[in-house]
C-alpha cells in the first residue's frame, strides 16, 4: 500500500493563477496582494528601463502603476489579461513622464528624445511580444524546484557562467551529474513555457 509523503521544505509549490490571486486580493488578503506584486514587479520595472529611464524614475513609475492596479483591480473584467493591462498602463505612464520631462529641457539642458504621439496609443508589437515572453519565462522559472532554479540561474543568468565543478559544489551534487540534472531542468522549463503558450522560433 502506497503512503502519501509530506512535501519537503525544498520542493517548489505551483504558483497561484492570476484569477485566484485577484479574487483573494479583492477579499482583502494582503498576502495575495504581495504575491501579485512580486509576480509582476520585474515586468513593470523592465518597461521604463527599456524606455531609457533612470532607476529612480523606474521606481516612481513602478509605484504609480501599483497604485493604479490597486484602484482598478475591482473593475478588471478578466484577470487573465492582467499582464497585457500592466504593459499598456506602464507604457502609457512612461510616455506621459517623458512628455513631462520635455518641459524642463530648456532649463536643464538635458537632451531628451520626445516620444511619438502614437506611442501612447499603440505599442509596437515586437516591444509587447518581447515583454510578454520575458514574463512567461519568469513565470516558468517560478514553477521549477529550488534546485533546478538555482542551477539554471548559475548556468544561464550569471556572467561569467559558472563551471560545472563550482555548480556541483554549490548544490552539493557530483560534478558528473550536473549535465544530466541540467537537461532534466531545462526539459521541465520547456514544458512550463509551452503550457503557457510560448512559441518557439
């Protein structure tokens, strides 16, 4: 007879879906709000950075977007479109901040490229697609086990990439098993991405 095993502390748990998080936020659960912001903070921050804003401006824009999200959450008809909503709102705030900064160019002497008026109405498809793909990757990484996540970060997100020997020492595994575990982790990541609708070129 098989017995159920308790989940070990190091095992990752699936992230909650956006509809569930939104429902819990609307019920006043502060933990759900923290989880929602934590899930999308990198997406929001990445947009002003791509527009060329400073980290200080990016922080101000992040706070402004979070305040608007808190205000508009009860009127969000479909929580599944939340990423697209965040991209649109953040981009529009970037546009308006850039236009506001233009008023001070003569005083400060800074050269700020004026945004095109159309930027506030319609975002370039490639720009939106890139941000959406980046968020899909973040979500897929969050679904991995702690060991897989740590390994993938060491092998693919650090510069320079760590050698297998160092990765093995950090994770407490044999050097010869790094390649095998790496392959399994990448396969799991691929499945999570495909489940999210990621299209491979």
